[in-house]
C-alpha cells in the first residue's frame, strides 16, 4: 500500500499538492470504463491519455506480452535483433501512406519527435546540405517534453522554466481564429492561407537553411485545433517547392483517432515522416515509432557505407514486450475494423459535442474524427475555469481531459452512441451547475 501522504511520487504534469489532498486513484479498467479506488465506475472519455484506442485491459495484448516476457524478456536492437521488431515494422509500413516504409522504434512520443528531428538533420547532412539546420514548428503545438520537441513546440508555459531551448528553430502561427471559425463542424473553411507563413520563414531565413517543418495535423494538447480546409495541402506544396521535409506528429492522430490509420490518410497528404506512440500499443506498454520515407533512410545509409549510419537509439528501442503489444494491438484494430468504426461514429460524436454549444460558459466547440473540444470562457489564470469542471465530471463518474480551459474529448474507438449521450449529458449538467 502507498504511504498515506503519497509524497514520494512526484507526479508529472500535475499540481501535486492539490492532487494529494484529494487523490483520484484508478485501480482497474475494462472497455470504456475505469474503476476508481472505492469501487466507483468512471466512464473514460479520454482513452486514458489519447492512447487506449481499443478500450481498457485488452486480454489479447496482456496475453501476448505475458508470453514474450516468459520467453525472451529483453533483447537489444543494437547490433542484435529479434523477429517481432522486424514484423511490427513491416506491419506499420503497410499501414503508413506512400513510401513511408522505414520504421525507427522509440519508447514514447517525445522520443519519436526528437528522433524525427535528428533524422531530418542527418538526412540534410547526408545529401550534402548540412547548412539546412532550421527546424520549423508552430505556435500552440505540443511535441512532447524532450529538448527538441520542446523547442519546436509552441506552448510557452511548458517551455519557460527550461530555457534556453535549441537555437535554429522558427515557428509558424497557429491556425485558430475564433472570430472566423467558432463552432465549425469538422474542418473550418477559413484559414488555409495561414500556411503562407511558411513562405515568410523561407524568405527571412533562406530555403537553404531549413531542414524540416513539424506539425500536428490536428493539434491535441494545445486545445484540439482542427486544420482549416486546404491548410495542410498548402504546407505540403510549400515544403515541396523549397525541398523542405514535412513531419506529421501523429502521436495522437495515428491509429484510428480520425477514422483512418493516420491523419495523413484522412487528409490524403503524404508527409516525409510520421511520429507515432500511444495507440501503437493501445497504451499498454510504452512504445513510439517514426515512419520514414524510404529515400530518406536510403540517403542516410548510402552516406555511411559499412559504419553505423545513424548513431541514435534507445536501450529499449523495439523492446520485445512492446513489439508483442504492438502486434496484438494492430491485430485488434484490423480484426475489429476499429478505424472504420471510428469514421462511422464521427457524426454522432460531432452532434454530441456541438450539442453543448449553448451550455453556460461555452465559447467554442471543435471536432474531427473522435477528437472534440469544448472551450470555456477563461476565468483568471489559464485552467482556473477548467480544473473544477474536470473534478465535477469525475465526481459524476466521467473522466475528461483539460487543455487549459478547453475540455478535450477522445473516447475509445469501441464507444457506443450511448456513451456519447452520457458524456454530453454529464458535461451539460456540470456546466449548468456552476
Ligand atoms: N507529440 C504529440 C502530438 C503528443 O500529443 C504527445 C503527447 O501527448 C507527445 C508528442 C509526447 O508523447 P509522450 O508523452 O509519449 O512523450
């Protein structure tokens, strides 16, 4: 049993003192629900943390992990290998669009992002353009917490305690303008021209200095910001024009969140790299991956014949337990048709979130796939409005996630419309109660 004051565990991204005064402990999970300490059932409207896309505690994944841990336990991927890592890379290459058929394994989304940024620079060097170093991110984006991802990310409150961050970084403006696009259903029709800001960065810095642009196709942690119609297409065209790599950070959007294997597939755009994590193992075992266009991988390999081409990797890259979890997870997605199911559920989900537009304090509602946001009018410090809403939902048996004062929803792809009704009703009750 943990100590009564819960003091030893310094919890991440948590107001520790407040939490420990009023802990919310989860002790079990099954399907769409958690069980809280004390036995209360909690409907999970957030898929854990955007990751449990196939629902909680899937037996197939647990069994696969158990089997491999009893048989192999650990094998390094440095100069050695084990079959499941190659098999999982093959399966991912099949899921990814275009020629993204090289896969590098990591242990998290943050590591996937830093890996992709390093590969972008290594590629530019390998093709004889070492002066292409600049990494372009975007305001209001979240690319994890390691120094690379933090530097290209665009959330000042998580950057400011840790500066100085990486040099040779530029930022595009975010795409959200409430006056133009509030309460859009799906992709806003206004805003594609925001992509032209990349031309301004090119004009200012010179195309020959830029290695890559990284964006979340739908920004998650920054408040569920849906890309305007045509915006990502324009970004792709500008990158092509100036020979700049385009990285989609799909840590949230891959594995069915938008009703397709990837956001790239949903939008019909092929980036040069895709970062993944979360839904890759249904959240059961930490794992991330980067999908890389073949010519990028081949260029780096060609530049170092015989030696280690990419001096990068993690002790647990391609860990056997993670690979077993990944393979079992991908089989569940395929066998249960969960990506298509998410697409079928999208209209009911959209109706539910937009049904909250007239609830007290709501200033915007956004959605795409099974990602939704209900933005509340701020009251004082960012989050001051949202935090009590989250607690009140939890007290009523519903887990929601807050991004500042925005309620972010991302139910598992196994949800039923009746779950959406409960989510909408509970949030409406809570907002009326304040
Ligand atoms: N990139 C995106 C788009 C994310 O949403 C996240 C996490 O939510 C990350 C990167 C970081 O992933 P992790 O927390 O696994 O390091």
